[in-house]
C-alpha cells in the first residue's frame, strides 16, 4: 500500500469535516439539504480524480464506479454521509473515504480491477432529520416503500418525498435504486465504543450486528394545580414514569452483560412549572444480539409499566418505532478479513457491533462485512469523537488487503 492512500485520506477527512458544521459544535449534516449536496460534490470530485464515473440514484445515494475487466457481481464499499445533531466527523463518512482511498490505491498498484468496484455514500442512515433510518441502504435493498416517503416528516412538516423532489430526485422512482448486482458489501467504521481501545486492539472484525427495538411509552394522569392539590390526591404521570425509568438498568443487568437499554427522550405535558404533569412520554432503545433476550427485556418492561400505572391509578399507551433483527456478517468475509488482519500484523479481535449500521440492511441482498477502528475514549455521536489518522491506518491496511482479494483475485 503506497503512502498516497494515507495522504489522500488525511486530506479528505480534513476537508469533509468542514461541511455541515453545527453552531453548537460538531456536525449536523442531514439528507436532502445544502450540506448534504456539498459533501457529495466533494466526494464526486475525488471519485473523478480516482478514475471513477459517478451518479446519484433515486434513494439519494452517491455511487462511484471503477470499471472491472470482467462482467460480474460488484464489490461495494462505503457507509453513510449524514450525521446526527452535534455529531462527530468520522461516523459514517470515514467508511466512504476509506473505500475510495483503497480503491484508488489498488488501481495505482495493480491497474484496472478484475471486478467492478463501487464506492457508495449512503443517504440517511441516521434519524437526525426524519424518523426513517436507513433511507439509502433500504432503497438499494428494495425494502423502502413509496408510502413511507409521504408518511414521515421532519420538524418543519416536510415529508421525505417533498425533500427528495426538492433535491431533484424522483420519489416515485425510488424502486429504481434497488440493486441486484452486488457481490459483497464492506463497511469500515469507527467502533463508536471503548472496547478496542480498552483491549489495546487496532482493528475489529465484526461478526454480527445487534438487534434493536425502539419504542415509546406515554403515561397518562391528570393535570392539576401544583399548589392546591395534595400529594396523596395527585395522578402524576411524571412520577410514575420516573419509577419505570429507574428500574430499567436493573432489568438489563439481570438479562446479561450484552444487553443495553437507554431512555433517550422524555416529554411532559402540559409542561408548566406549576402544573402536575398529565402526560409523560419517553422512549426506550433496547439492544441485544440475541432475539430471545431482547424480547424478554421488552416483556419485563411492559409488565413493569402496567404494574406502576395500575398502582398509581393511571393509564398508558405504547408504540414500537423501530424493530431490527440481529444480523450476522457473512462467515466467509469475516474469515477473509480476519486473515487479512493477521497478515497485516495488526492487533485485531473479532467483536459484535452494538450500533446499527447500513451493513445490516445490505446483508439482506449481499454478503456483508464490517471493520472497526478505535474511537478515542469510546466517543461518538458527539463533537468529542476523534480517531487519529495513525490509528485509522491499520484498519485501512486490512481493508486494502481484503478488497485486493475480492476485486483482483
């Protein structure tokens, strides 16, 4: 691997991190916005310099193609271009630039690949604008339905379909983004957690991606005056919600070390400083690599809510926002990249992914693999997210060796 790979990657990271900056710190680069278009324009320019053609599909994905000498399934690498609010500069974007730098480096070393290489900047993996994750990868997988584009809006009431149309895409043609020619999908990503750093490892070869359920509960009581309603006569929704929320960590601990659950948002109505809360709505994100463990946790949480609500003479309603099954990575690809890691001399480990990624969607239509590089201090989804270029390069070396086998052998 020549030194130009590292030089290109370092320069691209520095330039792309300035696109979509957020006033409160970090990035906020969301689908079908000016910052999204600017980021894709930068990537398209780098793709052209690498000798690639490129296009934008109707799922909002930017795809760069390096032609192969033979017809056949495509070797695809990439990740998502969007970020969460106040997000970091590597989450997602690193995987796109890594794939591009490796493809360009391989072409310099070996010439035109035997198999087509596609590098993809995937649209809308996060839910930072629309509560509709994996927009681009689901479009490529053929699981994004047209009706969803009309049903989901952003904070300003703009539907996904309207945002796409304003960006020059055809929401009625989203089915055209479906791919049936992908031989494998590879996603390099920062770990977004502390495990690699804590264990002194440079590269993680992902064996599976965790299952995720995101649900919401609304506990319903009565609004009353905070000064005139005795404590014993209140139907306080927030107080009941707090009892539930306080128990959730214990439910997780009983389920095992691999389980995590997070209450990420809480809303109270009427929300007055001198009003007893009539409603309290909160979300719960539950993750585990085993379906049965996740279901057991969700059942226990549901029972807890029902018990607390009944004891407090309240009511509740619930909704499931997201349900994603655990996704194993392709065994042959895991083995290929594990061998590449051993050959590179990198300190590597096999590991699970506790975060959801586009690879779990792409695995529905093609063999998929993921590589992790460390996140300094385990930080991600924050402006504190950081991985030094020298900490990234062992992962790039493994990606280079693996893609060389996949595209040239």
